[in-house]
C-alpha cells in the first residue's frame, strides 16, 4: 500500500515522545516526522516508517550467477540483477558507493513493479533474479514482493547482502530467498565500528540463522583490505568460526580490494594475500574456498573435497565443463558436492547485458 508516493512498512514502533523507531536493522534509527534513517530510503512520515524507493531501481543487467558471487548455485546460469539506492552500513571502502551512498532520488531512473521484473526475468531466459548493488535489506518490502512474483513464474531469487538486519524482518526476508551471498566484512568489532559504522555480532547471528533455520543456499564473501582485516590471526579466527558454526561446506570467497570511495590511500590487495587466506581456510577444514577480483583460474575453480579432481574450471566468470551431477555428486568418485545443481545447458558466459524494463 502506498501513501503520498511512499510505501508503508511493518518493522517500526511509535515512541511516547512522538518519534518513530525503525526496527528493520540494528541501527534502530529513531526519527521525528520528515526525517530519514541512516539508510536514507526509510523515513518517518505521519507517525510511521515508510519506504521511498518501492518500485524504483538504479538499473537492470543480466549477469552470470558467478558474479554475485555464487559458485555452487546452478553454475553457468544467468541472473537478472538490480538494486535501488542507499545502504544501512557506512563502509568507507564501498565499491558500489555511487549507488549505495546515493542521496539523489534521480539515481533511480528505472521504474518497475514486482510483476514486471518477474516477467522480464522469465522472458529473457534468466534462471534467477538478484537483489544487489545496494543492500536489499533496506528495500525489504519491494524485494519480498518481487521475490514472490518471481516464484509464481518459476524464477529463483538471490540476495546479495551484508546480513545487517533484526530478528523479525530477517525471518521474513530470507523466507522468500533461494540463495544468498552474505558479506562477512571482517572478524573484529573494531573493523565494523571504525570502517562500517556497524557491529559484527548481528552479522554472525544472520549467518547462523540462515544455516540453522532456513533452506537458503548461501555463500560468504570477505573483501580483504591490506592492513585492516587481512592478518593471519584474524583469518585463522574467522575461518575457524565458520568451520565450527556453519560447517565445512559453506563456500567462502576472498576478494581483492581496490582503492575506492573514502579509502583511496590503501593499496590494492596483492594476490599473495588472497592465496594465503585461502590456504588458511583450507587448513581449517573448509571445502570450497575461492579468490575473486583477480585472474586466478586455479583458485577460482571447484574441486571435489574427496578425490581433489577439478569439477568446474572458471576463467574469470567463464565456466568450463561442470563435472557434477544434478544430484550434487562428483562425476569422478561420486562424492557429495554441496550446492544446487542441474543438468548443464550452454553456460551464460562472462558477458553483462543491460536491459530496460518498461
């Protein structure tokens, strides 16, 4: 339901002093009428919290699913990607800052209803849609309605998120997702507080919730920033936590940082750091560990944890032959491979196709 061009929301509480507290994410923004939350897109309006970006997008592109990145969710398939504007974290290293940090509604040049998005995905042969570019948590109502419309036409749904969300909306959000890539930005409260204006603990809670309480397939991405979250001790602690709390089969992606937004003084992440991180994760028992944002076919490919044979080769986002059965078994030894697989048709490839929805 819309009021004055805004979309009504559910996760908020009126306070005795006339303010309204948003209870979507752990920031718990407390607002007087007309004021916007830290995410910029949720605001207090006539005694409630409303969403200002419902039905409006920063653009649509068809991508390979590996770009999300998801390496174990129907490898080689295509995904219709879109986002809105704003974000509920304040990452100084944001690499989509022109969208996620936007304070200009003009950023949202594309208008599309959930039904139109679902139809576009189906008509363009996309296997799934991805809520990405900025965090879909902040446009939860738009994402949920779109996900339900996609399921009606047998299109799967993917959330690319930092997992910074409160308990009740978390349950609703992930109930309509088939897969997710969740950013674990670091493994210290210092990092989250200093560089993200957030907290680590709610993200760990989200990861455990998705693993223990849902059937959502999920993978984790950590952007390694030189001198901030790339020490051997921190990587060892993080990957041990993943192993102990989430198990060995959650794929982990270590991505290379490049100077951007408010962190132009940091150097690019050397490939040696990514390889070191991968080695630590594998030593701690994780089965599927990848490097990203660099060209490294060996460390971007998928191997059987039982026989160690290469099952999927990846050259950037170009997927080679998938030697995994639709049931998720190694084509060589029959060992179990975690993920969601199907009979492979021609892989989508590495290209990116912008589309317009009218």
